[in-house]
C-alpha cells in the first residue's frame, strides 16, 4: 500500500536577523496511509503549519524527504490537482455569494460548473449558497473553504486547524463533513491543538512537539498503550479504605472525592480487599486514558482550558521527546 504522505527527517530553520534562527522542524517524520483521517496534533508553535506548508511547496525545507501520493515532493506540481488544502484561512470576497465564489474558482481551476452544486451540497451550504459570504457564520465560511478545496475532487484533503474559532455546533458539522469525505475514500490530514477533537474523529494520529514526532499510530492503539490500569474507587470510608488497599499491596492515591488505585490488572483485587474489611464500594470504574494525558506525558506541556500551549522556548521540556511507534 503506497502511503499518501511520507515525511522523513524534515528540517526547517527560519532565519530572522532581528530574532535569530528559529528551528521549526527538527527531523520530523510522518506517515499517512490511504483512507485514514489522520490527526496531526501538537502544541502552539510545535511546527504543524510549517510541516503542512512545506508539504505543499509553500515553504522550502532545509533537509529531509517528502512524498505525496507516492510522488516525491519536488514533483508536487504533477499531483497538485489530486490534493485539496486549506492551510491559511482563505479570504473570500464578502459581496459575492458562496455559489459565485465557487463558480469563479471552478472556472479558474478548469473544473466544470456542475461540480459547484455538488460541493455546496457536500458541505451543507446549498440553502445559503446564494447569500452573500459576508452574511455567513465562521462555520459556514470554513465550510465554503472546504467546498473550494473539494472542487477538484481531491484524493487527499489537508486541513490546518479547521475547528479553530468554531462553536460546538460548527465543530460537529466539520466533524461530520470529514467523516463523510473519508467514507467516500478521501484521505484527510487534519491538524489541531484540541485533543478531544482528534480523539473523537481520527483513526490515526501523529503528535509533534518542538518540531519532532513524539508519537504516531492508531488512536485506539495509542490509548491502549497508555492504559495504566487505573481505577476510580468510591467508598463511604476513604481513609480506612486507603489503608486497606495499601495493605493489600495496591498503589492508592486520594483524589478530590474518590481514590485512584493504579496498576490493577484484575479489578476483583480491589473489591475483594475492601469486602474483607467490610467496606462496600459505591463505585469501581476503570479510568480510560485519553489523548490529553498521553500528550501531557510526552510533551511536558500544560493545558489551559483544554488546549495545550508550547512551554516557553527558554524552558527545557521536562520529558525528552522520544519516538514511540505503536502499531495496530
Ligand atoms: N515565517 C516564519 N518566520 C519565522 N518563524 C516562523 C515562521 N513561521 C513559523 N515560525 C516559527 O516556527 C515555529 C513553528 O510554527 P508553526 O506555525 O509551524 O507552529 P504550529 O504548530 O502550526 O502552531 P499553532 O498551533 O500555533 O498553529 C514557531 O516557533 C514559529 O514562531
Ligand atoms: Mg499552525
């Protein structure tokens, strides 16, 4: 199976006289197989946009190898018509309708006008197609951008932060759109710094930190790999329960209103130990790992409102980046 995107050892340093050199990509690798929705996850400033721009020939790399749709990136022009991308939010002319915008783009791109109606339908803009773009919500503008990228019927769609600035309903619409496209056989590469988005929608994920891949693999496998066997335990007498569980050789920590018992392979060890001491459980539930905790482990960044930001450049990352390949 030929990879849709293959990147090996990509390097890019931005040189600015005023601020000095800035290493954006430091030997970055990525592999995207056909038919996937592949999440590209990383904190602000970790190199996602630079990677996508380099891939599309908008930025020149200092080193490394890239191929798109089995074609080396230096021959990108020969496959460009098979790739749709929204890397910078496109600016549309507010006085034109969505339909007119797409119609002009279709003419410019040598695409038949019949395709305009199809893509409007596909992104759910048919009912508003004749309204001026200026009257569109942000979510509708995003969908118009996706529609413009779909005109050429691309096999690969690259979206840089499509959920940015959208409300929950807009995010939901974008998610449904990506799923529909994937069901039609389009490979989707979507970057985000919103972890829950990636977790919900993506089949596979690459996590980037400081210009390097720190993890890649199927989302399910990544999560399973990071399952620590933690359980949430609620009991009427948490202090006594803690002693009992510790006495049974289990590792226990107290959380706000419950206990967390770690490294458990069989939950009956918990209920048995507590039952013997006549402490009766009100809750015993596995704590499933989420991408958030995996990401935190690997990148050493801290969340602000569920969004991760790269720690300041002058501060060393507490966890050294490591490459961990997880296979299905
Ligand atoms: N044209 C440029 N000139 C100088 N530095 C740049 C330029 N473009 C990006 N950088 C720097 O390269 C690093 C990576 O930036 P990039 O935009 O790729 O990050 P990102 O992962 O897309 O972040 P975000 O989540 O904020 O979009 C950052 O430190 C950024 O400041
Ligand atoms: Mg970016």
